[in-house]
């Protein structure tokens, strides 16, 4: 799966499942501050990512992930 596919799938579940406004989702958008992702959303993200990408997210690995682009980088590294 290439970077564009990863970004498209992440963007799609953020819009569909987390109900984030599509216009807010930009590469440098901060997950918490700009996109409003909270701890409950994070639980949903873990489940969605496992279903969509077949990878497990570890909270300690996500500690430094602050932006949409960094989250996609993280997934790309897990899928690589």
C-alpha cells in the first residue's frame, strides 16, 4: 500500500467514523488541537486501523505523533 492510499483511507475514516470536517484534515493539522481527537476517539482509531490496515497501534509508539502527516508516517512505517 502506498502513501496516497494510506492518507486516503485515514482521511476517509476520520470523516466517516470520527465526523471530522474534511476541510480541517491537512498534513500539518494537529490531531488533538486542530482535529479534536480525544482519548475516546483514539480508542476508535485503534479499532479502525486494526480492521483497515491489519496493524496494531501501541500508545507508547504514538506518543510523539502529533499531526495528520506524522500519523500517516507512523502507519506507513508499520506497513512497510
